[in-house]
C-alpha cells in the first residue's frame, strides 16, 4: 500500500509538472488499458501516448518505459506519425490490485501517466439457503446462506429478495458487508402464507442468484423445548407409562396445531439413551400420550421434542422419571459356580456367581436373590450378584431365584460338582484392542463330555468377589471379546475354565493390561555387597498398583568419574545385579531404569566407592577357616565321648575299690560259690568268687616244712595274707596292720555255660594303706588249674623253666606248692 500511494503521488506530480502554465491542464501523456478490473490471471494490454509539446520530450530523443509497481516491463515499438506512442502486453495479471505506469527516460526517470488495475473473480451463486422462524418475541424469519468457497477479491454485494405468494408483495433486504444472514421482520411475512425467497450476489465482474426457497413461515418455526408435566404408570397395564406435556406460555396460541413428537427413554440405571426415539405424529398439547411395551417395574428417564410438519426439531426437554407397574421376575439367570474341598470336615466351599440372561426380566425395582437347597432350606439371600456358602459334599444341587415385591422367578437349577482334574484348555493369550477392551483366545483340547467354557476376569487390585465378571461360551468357541468394564493401566486376572457334563476342570489363568504406561515409581537402589572390583546392587519389588504394566526389564546405568557410562541388565525376577570390572578407590554413580511396554522411568542416583582392600573377602576366608576348625574339633570330641570306656580302660586301668570289693563280705560260713555282680553302670560286669579256706592248725613256730609259713622269697605274700587272714581263727600274720585282699575273676557265673576263656586270678596293684606296700606286683596271669587234661600252654605265676609243669604221682599237679589253688580245689570238692 505504501508503494502504491507513492506511485500515485509521483503520477500526480508528473502531470502537474507537465503543464506549461495554469491554463494548460492537459497531461504530457495518457494511458489506456484493456480494463481497470479484470479477471485474476487474465492478459492485460495498455498503450501510452506522449504529447509532442510535452516539455520533457521537446528537442531530445525520448525512450518510454513501462513499470508494474516496482517491476520494469518491456515496451512495444512506438508510432512516430501520431507522436510518441508505446504499448505493453501483460500475459497474466496475477495481482489483485496494482499500478501500471508509463515513464520517460530522462535524468532522472519521469512518470508521465499511469492507471490502477484490479483483478478478482465473479461471485458464486449463494448456496444452502435456509430460513427459520422464531415464534418467541420478537417473531422473525431468519434466512442464512453460504457465499461459496472461492474468494472474489472484489467487493461483492448480497441482497435477499422475498415475494409473498398471496399478495405478490416483493421486498429486498441488504445485509451488512461480510454478513451472510438476515432476519426478516414480522411485517415482511405471513405465518400461514407461502413466501418465495432467494439471494443475489453482484460485483464488478458479474452476478449470481441462489436457488429459491418456498415455505410457510410457521412450518419453518423451531419451537421452544417442551416440558414434561408428569409421567406415571398406567393402571392395570404392565409395561406402560402415561406422559403429559406442554409448551411455553409464549406458544400457547399453537395449542390447536398438530405437532410431531419424538420420545426417548432409558432405564435409570442404564446411562445411555435408546438409539431410536419413539415417533408420535399429530399430537396436541392438550392430550397425554401413552408409551407401552416397556419393561415391568422399571424406572425410566424420558425426554421429548416437537416440530411442526417438516420444520426443525426443537431441543430436547429436561428429563423426567417414571416407573412402570411391577410384576414377578421372569426368565433365567446365567450362573457360574466354583467349589473347593474343605478336608477338615469333608464339606465343599462354594462360590456362586450369576447375572441376568438375555431373556431375564427383573420386573421390579428392589430385586434380591435367594439360594435354597433341599426342602427349601435357604442357603443365602443377597441383593448382589454372588454368594459364598458351605454345603455338605452330599449336596448335589441348589436353586437360585430372583425375588421382588410382587413375587419370585422360576428357580434356576445349579449343579454342585467337586473340582475336577480333566484339562481341556491350553495356550491362553490376551491381546489388547483399545484402552477398554481385550481379546481373549485359547486352544481347546479334545475331551469327552466337554460342553463349553467359562471366561472369568477380575481386577487384581480388588479382592472383593463382587468385582468378578464372567461369560459362558459353547464348546466350539475359542475366543471372547471383553469390553466396557475395563480400565487402562490396571492389571486383570483372566481365567478360562472348561465345562463338562459332570463338573468344571482346572483353569488356565493369565494376567493382562488393556493399556500400559511407564511405572509410577522406581525403587531405590541398595548396595548389598562391595568387593575389590565389583559391587552388588539390589532393589525392592514395585507395588502392583504402581507398575502400570508388565515389567519388561530393569536396567542399571553407572558411570565413573570420567563420565564413561556402562549398562547392566537384570533379571526382572531376581531384582539384583552385580557390576564387575570396577576400579578401586573410584567414586561411581548409578541409577535404575524400569521399563514396561508403555514406557520407562528413571530412578534417583546412588553413589558408591570400591575399596582397594577387600575386607569382605578376608572376613569370608576367616569365617570359613574358623567354622572348619570348629567342625573338626566337634568331630574329635564326639568320637572321644563315644569311645570313652575303651579309652579309659587303655589309659587308666580299672583298680578295684576296697570299699566295694566283695572280699569284705567273705565269711567263714561260706560253703558254696555265689556270683556277685558289679555295679549295673559298668558295661562289662565281672564275677568275683568267694574263697573258702582250709582249717589249718596253728603251729607255734615257722619251720622249713611248713608251706604256709615260707618266706616271701619262697612264696608270694598272697599266700601269707590269705593264710594269715584275720577272718581265720588263730591267725598270726607277718604284718597285722595291713589287710591284703585278692579275688578270682571269671567271665560267667557257675550256673551259666562254661566260658571259652579260663578264669583269671588278679592281684590288686593298689597302693592303698590297707594293702601291703612291700609286696611285689601280682602275677601277670594266673589260670585256674583243672583236675584232668590241663593243656600244656596254661600257666600260673608265669611259665616254668622247661615249659612243663611239675607233676606228682598219678599225673597230678603238686598242690603243696600252691596252697591257695589247693584250697579252691578242696572247696569245689566239698561243693560237689
């Protein structure tokens, strides 16, 4: 616009300067174009004629130039016979408005003439002409139209023309520029007379007229929304409602008109209006309408709208509620029963679900459900859609009924089967379709008695069985589309059960999300172990309500002080990772990223440092060594205690206790052998003999012929001690202050079987004060002497010099040399 105004100023100055004086008003040149307004893109031809007496060209060669705005155009040849003439041709004028100027080449260039050229399009015929009558004050007939898709770039004038058919009255109305609607006042039309209406568009390139509309203004009226006065049940008519309605007070004059009405109904608990409203024709406001074929005992919400003939529909009225007459429930219920064993009392724990079938009608407002067994014994009663109870394993079926204020439905027979083991379902998969739907697919295995399947789903974040839903399918169906009741980012457990004639088989269960996103939180990394070159990191499990999908992987990112990042992936089930190959005494930074199919989330960073001295390894080695030593010590001690008796026998020989010795109980009256047992606590009991002594006469002196009074060098002190025992009368021993004792040990009592080993005589090695301290030690072995057939290898007090014992007459042993054994032999003879 600035360049255009500048050019216009230049042209005016040139025209003024081209005049010689005030009386000379003719310009130096004129420009004639093929048109000042042309269609956009069309060719334009212009001619410039310069007067010969123009002072700008007098007495000098002149060259004429053409400019379109700021752009220079090539000029055509001049015409000398008629003065200075130049012509230009513009093949396509693509500007909506521009100046074309004629210039003379001088110093500087002078504009001598010019013309403004505008371009655009002729108007399109207006489309979609429609008119609507407003019956509320002020009453008007408003018409609107569409000017078309193409911009004309030129000023276009629209006019609305009307003609009342009955009076031939014509009127023209001009809306404001840029406005494509106009409201005809009440004086310009008659409500019940047809009117002819059209729109005309005009600009500098042409004009166009819309298609005409003929209408009766009242039929084009859009009524105000009607009002439902009341809605009530129809007496003695089940499934019917009576609806009374009215229009606003401003439309009271239309009470005599027959209007069309549409009614839409929906159950109060349904939430969605019916797809097809009920159409009622020729209704009047003074009369009520009846709506039938509705559900019994159901609360409905109703809305209405009206129109006259083919006029526009009014807006929907406000909702109003009404209830049809109740009736007893009808139809059957779809049931799904699960049973489990209670081994404690041999009963069945039953969980029964149900829902209305397509044929079921509640026919009432307050509907409850009862489950009864044999003899109409009530098992449970509830207003929900599930029931949990316990029955005896002998109960085979129960009966389910719906109950309202009027009556109850026919009972639905429900069989109770214990849980079965036959499998008929495999490869259950779930595919999300959108945010609120899933496609469940499974593979059916051939099995006799298979009647169908049960698909059960429930939100895993809720434990209440009331949130469980199910669907029954036939045996040929292997997929089910679940929609409507699912929420995105929430986990669902979906199970498919096979149904048999005699029970329910085990299910196949999977988890699914209708849509996933990144988890809501990331667990904090915890440093569990640090070694010399590696670190173990662990983290807690994400709560189910914050996962928002299936955890695909855990990824640990860690970097050293130089900023070198490394990545370690962890098993989602283990929730731990070991970072290896770390540099000692370096500070590392790590963070955890948790990913699902819907996205990933990063957690907070932790810092850790690997020490050069692996204290954990040292502690571990020391611990293992100490534990090994303790185990070895325990084994050794245990072995020692298990063999303590044998060890005691080897390292500490058994010394008879004089206080407990049987010799203290010897009496002179003993005439027979008796076997005395040692203490019961000793593992190897020894049997001690009672010794019987001969009544040896006392001699006044000790002679060489007295075998009992021989010196210690000739006989052992044992014989002296026994012969000089204080238990014997007239005893005089060599040492009256000492009480030596001895016993014969044998392995079995006399009443038992003969032992394989010979009896052994033992001499006590005790150094107690009661024993003779000057006596030599006892013989190493002393075997009892037999009366006949004594083996040569038997010995007493040690072997003889020639290996053969001395014998007397008759092959007997010389008893005189062994008085103690002779006494035993004599005692045995007396006992016999």
